[in-house]
């Protein structure tokens, strides 16, 4: 019996030795799952926008013997991610403005972002400011406007504090428009009596906008000089004027001869919407060759609107 146990122990030892000497197979590593390719995040350019000038054509208040109308400018620029506001003047109380007054804002930044959204939009209002408290209340109410509420103009017109609207402008640029960057410089004719000059850029700032010529669109259509005039004859000249504005424009005119210098002047009102105004006056003519020049000025600020020159030879 003792011998059998010894044999069994020897067999067990040999068996364990065989097991311990058998090499262990390496663990099987499952194939790695490829990481998903990240979707590239679309990038949009940085943009900056400056408002250089704005002008008011008609202040909706007769300028003769009446105090100038107070006007407030309110600007909102947004891109779906960022919204910025600008008020001029910053007090929100408006400034006195005359007909065809141009305001230099000194390249005022109205929007900037390092990555523009899906669109870029400018919304601008210019409104009358007759009452200080009502105007300040209106300014506070406008700050509640959000793009999802619809156009700024519609929001303004629903406000109980809203005053007489002088003019407005709204435009939206998209990626297909390069968010307004491609054109860069804008001379924007708003609705009503508002005009704006502004710049939009990304990497390279456009050159500053020179002070615009902001005057009524009144021009000299024609000047009819006398024909076959003789010395001592009394014959007319007819000055024809056209006004392309939607309101009447008062003008001052002067006539100058290269012989006698200024020989006549006067004032007139040129009716709106392209209606022709003819001013006919007769003069005594002396012998000689002369250049006749007519110049037309805007009555209220003496800005030159147009000039015309022609020659007239009076022979015996």
C-alpha cells in the first residue's frame, strides 16, 4: 500500500512538471475599432463694420422760421449669434438737423466678430425727437427688440412711444454675398429720407470714405440763349431746371457774363418728381463775344447743385 502511494505521488509530480513546462499561448487581442473621423467645423470669416456718415434729406419740418427738427439714429447689427446696438447721439435725445445735413461719425464701429454667423444684417431707424421723455422711453423700448421678432421697422411701428419716422434701412447678407465683404464700401439709399455710408471688411480695412457730396438732385436741364441778337436788342434767356427729389427744393441762381460779370440772380422753388421749371428773363444786349454761366445753389446751405456755360456773340 505504501508502495502504491509513492508511485502515485511520482506520477502526479511528473504530470505537474509537464504542465508547468508547456508554453502559455499569448492572449488574443480583438481588432481595434477605427475612431470615427471628426466632421470639420465650418469656419466663417471675421468681419468688422464701420458707419462713417449718415445724412437726412428732409427733416419733415419746414426750415424757414422754425427750429430744426430733433432726429435720433438707432442702429442694430446682428449675425444670429451676436447683436450690437449703436445710438446717435448716445444720449438718445436726438440732435437738431437741417434739410440735407450730413453727420460725420468718425468711422464708428457698429459690429465686429471673430467668426460671423450664417448671415449679417444691419437695421437702422431715424426718427423725430420732439419730446425728451418720450424719446428716452422709446430708446429703452427698442432695446427689447430681437431678430426673431421680425423686422425692426415693424417692431418700432407697434410701439406706443413711436414718433414720426424720418427714414429707415435694412439689409441682410449671406455666405453667397460673402457677408457684405466683397463690395466693402456702401452708399446706401434708405427708405424715406435717410442715407448711409458704411464699410464691411474682414482681413484688410478699406480706405476711409471721403466726405460725400450730399445735396438735392436738382439739375440744369437747359439754357436757351437768344439767337440773331443785335446790339441794343431786348431778348430773353430761359433757364430750365429739374428736381428729382420727392419734395420741393428751394434754390438760388445766378447768371454771370464774361463781359459784365454777374448780371442777374434770383430764387425759386423747383417742384418735386421731375417737373420742369422754366425761368425766363429778358435783357438788353451789347455787342461782343461772351461766355454766359448759370449756377444753381441749394437755398438753405448755399451748396452748389449744378452749373452751365455757353457762348453768345452779339454782332452789328
